[in-house]
């Protein structure tokens, strides 16, 4: 999957809550180039969460599809939040409380350096 970057704002205009800079995200199936998700929001975190919820509704109810995103951590956090699973307690000590990625998930972050 391929995710996009922020849309730029017009020069000379002040940032306002209902308009200004917005993040646009598009989830694309790389083999067929089919758009499987799309979201627009004020923050990248909101876009990532909306895209992951759309993917879950559209054919991936149990685990996330293999995907690659940019270097920001919002997508990783959204994946864990959407397909949340707390590990089974095992052994001694306090049982785990935090959601964690599961074995078998395929996720890649691409960080470009120029």
C-alpha cells in the first residue's frame, strides 16, 4: 500500500480550524492500483486511524494487510489500535495490559534521506 503526504496551504492565508492545511491519505493496492481507502483530516494521526478503520471494514477484519508507509509513527500506532490485541498472560508477574503487534503482521516504514 502507498500513503500520501500533506496538502500544502495557500501562502498568505492564516491557519483556521475549518480550513487551511489538511493531511490526505490514500491506501492503494499495489498490484491492481485499486484505491482501497481514502481520508482527509487536520492531523496525520487522524488520517492514519481513519484509513486503518476503512481497511478493517473492507476485507481485513482479523489482521492488517501487508503495508508500507512513511517514517512517521502514526500509522504503526493506528495499526496496533485498530487490530488491537493484548498478549495472553504467561508465567509469573503482572499480566500484560498494553496492545502489541502480533506475529505475522507485515509492516514496513520507508524513510527517505536526501
